[in-house]
């Protein structure tokens, strides 16, 4: 949601796979070179057993963002009993609050912009998204993300300004001219797509003003907007049930389900053809338990290798700047990723629905300035911004605390999950104008509590958010090569 909805799904896949005894699975060996049994609906040749692990690895990497998105979609707008349900397709849902530790469907969710969400079903006809006039001092953005987790457009302060407007979201097969009264057309690569509205909250007392802005966010079918008869409704779908917690046990089953709603294109045709050779794809059902033990071992080996590659990219995908990873993982459109499935998977795992760099940048770290893990169960830390060297943004910035293992917000006595620039007036600065944040699990004392960012009793993961980063120096742009770098986190005790 990163939700970085930046964005972002509880994922224990790596630990799950690592715990499986692959050697035990391989004890009852099928003859080397024996091909895996072809799916009866497949028209491609089944792979030899030695190819199975490589294809399973590729399936994991290509499929991870699709599966994560599919699970979030199920929890947010299909399963009313999920505990995370928001609203049905094509209906707006506004949150008159920020995210807290109780929100667990999306990892690395931000807690400084109340969300409005709209899951689009674009099968029957396009949908019109309308936004109100928004005060120029208040940042807002509308991010359009499809089932591939590609960003296919933006509306908002940076992208389209603060004037009211009507915008059209269309499905992958739509062809036509921009209708009258529509400012811009955005085309999704999938028939189901998520729209994420972020509205800046200045302080807790500002929430009624945010609610007023949210009330101006509207969605309606194009036929209703044009006052024309509606086309026939799209057929009802019985979605394969999925949960974010269930990904570890049901990855390939979820992938089969997700691929039903991700059209084949020139870009993904090759990988999907290879996946089909082990029974993965639309209309197929991958039954892991039905494979021979040898093939099970090879599939698990491939998953483990894919998971390791994703984790390595998450850890090292950016440029190390004072312990922060900068510039490696950010959302983008189809052209941004250009078939780089590993980068897309790592971006999803680090924070699904992360914004594009022009909209927001996300320096992130699990390490202090010495390269050691931030062990807040054992040590206290500080983060100091020198005077005049705050994150350079056109809008605002924040520093958010997460539990390192789960990447979720943590429960704490202040109900404070972040420090952001609108809070500066209530914080204490040094005589030289610098600002020091105290990063620790216990209060630093009443005199310093205004600057305290509560940490977990474990290991910490911190993410900066720079909304609408400045492009002129000093700047964090271009990603990883900007003239501004985040200061390091210092262990003090």
C-alpha cells in the first residue's frame, strides 16, 4: 500500500518451504528422466523431471504478485467473513481512520493517509472515477493497480492537480474514444483491478476534513455516467476461496485461480507455456499431493530457490545509503518492469501496491549505520535529521515502524506507528535545529517522549515515505542516485 497498500500480505512462504524435509521426499525415487505426468488439458509437452524444479522456481517468482493480489482481493471484496472485508466490486469504501496493528491483510501498510478503496470489475463496462476539488495544501493520490500489480495510472495532486474531474478505467479488451466529460482514460491489463485513494491527514483533529474529501470520491458505470442503458451484467464468478495466511499451503492452487483473470499476452506467454507443462494455468488445478514424491521434492526445491531469490532481491535490490535500501523496489507500470518477474515479485513482497518513484519513495532498512540488525529487544537507537536536511518533498514525509519478521505495524502504548512532517511542530529539536528520533521499545522518558518512535520487542523494520519527492536538488531522485540520502540509524545503548 506498499498498500505500500504500499503496499504489501502476510507471507510465511520462505519459512514454510525451508521446513519441508526435501531429502525425505526424495527417498522414494521415480526413475531419473521420467517426465512429470502431463495435465490432460495441456497441449504442450511435459517436462523431464530434472526440469521440474526450474519451472517450479519460475512459477513461484512469476506467480507471487498475482497470488498475493488474488488473496487480498478475496479478503477485501469477496469474502464478507474474512475480517478484512471492505466492500463489493465497484463500490467505494472509505476508511475514516489510519491503519493500525489490527490491519493484517497487507504488509508494510502506511498509517499516515486514510485509505479509500475501490475494487473494479471491468468486464461488463468501464467505470468512471470522480474526484472532488481538493485544497492545494492537502496531498491526495488515486493509484490504479491491476491484477498483475502494474500501476496503470494516477489521479491526484501530483498527476492531475487538485481540480475536480472524471476519469475512466477500462478493461484490457476495451476499445473506443474518450467520452465527453471524461478527463482521461486509463486501461487495466486485467478485468479486476484495485483503486487506492490516499488522503493526507494533518493530525487526529483533521479527520472530519478528510471525511469530507472522501465523500467526494465517486464511482459509477460508464452507462450511468452517460445516462444510457446498461449493458448485460457480467456472469457471476465463484472465486476460489483464498486468504493471505493460506498462501503458504495453497500457493499453486491460488495461482491457478489468479491466472484465470490475468490475460495471456506476448509478454507473459513464454512463462505461462512453461508453467502449463507442470499443470499450472487457467482451467487447471495443481494437486501437489498427487505428484510422485520425487516430483514433490523437485517442486519444493524450485519453490525454495524462487523464494530465496525474491528474498535476496528484497534485501539487496536497492542502493545501500547509510544502511537504508534506496531505489530498488518501487511500483511501476508494465513498461517499468518489462517482464522482469523477479523485480515485480520482490516489489510485491517488500510492499505490495507500492507507489511509483515520482509519487512516493520508500527508503527502508533493517540495519543500523554499522550494518547490524536493528535489535530493539536489546538496544536503543536514534535517527537524527540535521537542520535543513529533512527529506526533500513537495508534500510530506514520514518514518514508520514495523516488526521486521511480519512487516506489520506494532501495538504500542502511544498508539504511534510513525513520525511524519506534520508532527514536527509538536516535537523537540536541538539548539542547532536538528531533530532526533528515539527508536526503542521502552519510553525514553517524559522529556523525550514527543520524539519517541515505539519499536517492537524483537527486530525492527523502518520505512521512510517521501510523498511527491522533489526532482530538483537536493532530491532522492533518481532512485538510488539522488543528491539527498537518508541519515543512518545509530545504536546508542
